[in-house]
C-alpha cells in the first residue's frame, strides 16, 4: 500500500496539502509559540559558521533553490519532448502563466494602498513593498497540485 502511494502522481500533493493543514492549525493554535520557535531553530552543517542559519533561511535559501531547479527541469523536458513540444499544445499553459503573473501584479498594486491605510491607522510601520519581493513561497503549492 505504501509503495503504491509513493508511486502515485498525487502522493506529493496529498502530503503537501496535509502539511499545509497541520501548519495552519499549529500556527493558529495555543501552541503557536512553538511553531514560530521551530522556524528560528539554528541549523549548522559541519563546524564552520559559514553554513549556519536558522531553519527558515535553510528552507528559503536552500530547499527552494532545489525545488525550482526540479520544476525548471520538468518544464524543459515537457517543452523539448513532452506535451508542450508544439506551440498549439503550449499556448494555453503559456496564457495561464502570463495571466497569473499579470493578475498577481494587479492584485498587489490594488491591495498596497489598503494595507498602507490599515497599518497607518494601527500606527505601525507599513509592510514591505510587495512588488519588490518574488512570491517564492506562494508558487510551490499550486505548481505541485
């Protein structure tokens, strides 16, 4: 049963969805302090301080690089030999990708004044400029599903 689950195309999506649900529940529970403390856990490889970062930075700077490398290789394989090898077959995914980028940018431009007003009423500092950051934490979930 485990072997069939691992070989299934949806197994990674099920695991990602389950981990997302667990993280959301944990982060919004009475034990949320332990959740956020986990992200600040120092992780060091070897004895050199050069390879010492907290867990959050290891995931952002290390594992996300590997994730996007694999996604890029899969997309290249599909373009070269797979279902996206002809322009006719690739047209819809290309339009969807462009639409997602454009819609995301428009939503950020529209929501920025709302966030700025909200934070100014709370007398807190405004959030960082959303357009200056790549949405790398948002991409893995929809790409895997």
